[in-house]
C-alpha cells in the first residue's frame, strides 16, 4: 500500500482493550527483542515528541514498531524488534532485502498490518515495553491508547505526519534503546555516502528534481517528505511553488492546471505497474508536451520492486542501496543529452 493512500479508518472498542490489557498479566511470554551487545547509555531516558514526553525506564527488551520504517533504524543499531508494521510488499517480518544482512540469523519480527490503522489489541498481546511510532500518522487518541500499553514514542513535534527525517528517526530510536553514540555513527556514515554521491555528480547541483506518483491523478512529494529531502541532499532543487502545493503535508495532489510543475530536470515516478502506468502517464496530452518527457528525463520505479521500495523507505539501511541503484539513472537523466536513454533501475 502506498503511503499516499494511507487513511486512518480504524477504531477500537475501549472495553475490549481494557479486558485484553488486564489479561496480559498471565500466559506465555512472547519472544523478546534481540540485540547485539547491550545499551551504552544509562536509563531512564526521556524523549519529547508530538504528544508530550515519554520516559523509557530501562533498556527495552520487547519493542513493537507501529510506525512504518523504524525496523530499519533498529536493525542498523543491532536491535531486532518483536513486531513490525507492514504497509506494502508482504516481506517476511516486513524486512526488505537491503536490511537482511543486518537481521542476520535473528528471529524475524511478527507482522502487524497498518491498512486499517493500529492493531491495538495485537500490540497489547505482544506485551511490549517500548512502542515506536515515529514515522507515522498517530493521532492523539492513538497515542493515548498505546501509552496505556507501554511507553510510546510518537512522531516528532513540529514534523508533518510521515515526514520525519531519517537522521532524526535514527537518532530518536538510538536514544530510546540506549545507543545514542552508535546512532550518531550510523547517521554520519550514511551522510558521508550521500555526500560522496553528490560530489561525484556536480550536475545535480542547481538541477531541479521531483518525486511523484499516480495516486488519484498526479501526487507530488514535497520538501517535508523524506523522498523530497533525498533529492535535495543529492544537490537537486525542488520546483518553485511545491511547498505551497503540499502545505503542511508530506505531499499533495497536483491540479491539472499545475501539470507544468512536473517539468523538472529529473522526475522520478513511483508507480504500481511499470509498463502500463508508464504508458498511461506518457500518453497524457498535457504531460506529453513537457520537456521532461520529450527529452527522456523521467525515471519510473515500480513501488514493490526493491528500488522503488527503497525510495519510499529512506532509512539508514535503504539509502546506501538506493545510492548504488538509483543515482546512475539520475546521472543519465541530467546529462544534457536528450539521446541518452535512462535505463530502468533494477536490483
């Protein structure tokens, strides 16, 4: 399921949840979070977020992820959660190939679905001692319910829902699990790789770039979205007026009158099916007149293929993979030669 189409429609019966929480005092213990090594920081730790401050009293042993990508940040720190939340792809444990090496031989997390919102009863049944919903759209009611189950870290204060920067997410996760210094090292390492890619491609500097999808017409990702930040981190400039279109959201639908905003030096399309969706976009009479199309500067990525999925994740584990697999297509798109064919990105 694409992030652009996530809608929070779930409700939970309060009485049923109270009964479930009461029942959690007995029964068998669920598998604990596994980790390589121990936390280097002292506890308790306090973390501020959109709904207040959460105190983590001790090193967590049973972490449940209700956000969409936090498992990657945990794995980058050598921590494996008890459960993850899947939003597309149906990968075992919601672990994508770029994260398999970090998982190693550890037990795969149980998978919660996010299609209809947070599965509160299933979360409670896992008996977590930490819940992470940092890359999420948790509401105040969601948070209040989760906080009754276990200490819960929600999305950052001041960030749009589903808009937290991967660096902030990684550092917040690091603080929650007592590995702040390790998180800083992970961030520095990945930022170094991004800087190297930017330095190796000076043509990116000053060129305009944009990411879009075909959700309900044309949907563009803005400057507060990790995908937009990925482009600016590489040196690209987002098109003028984009922030006004997306407003206080990570993205927004583009009106037909603003189709011209798609006419950037490189345009990355995230599509459900490569061939039919690409053909449909390119047959659009408005789009077909844009130079980004006529000069072959548009790049198409299928959502559930690994490169497309890595583009939607934007985590410390997906980014090195993405730099290797997508940057060559961006380089070809901005080389100034319309005859250059931008090859399909593959793993």
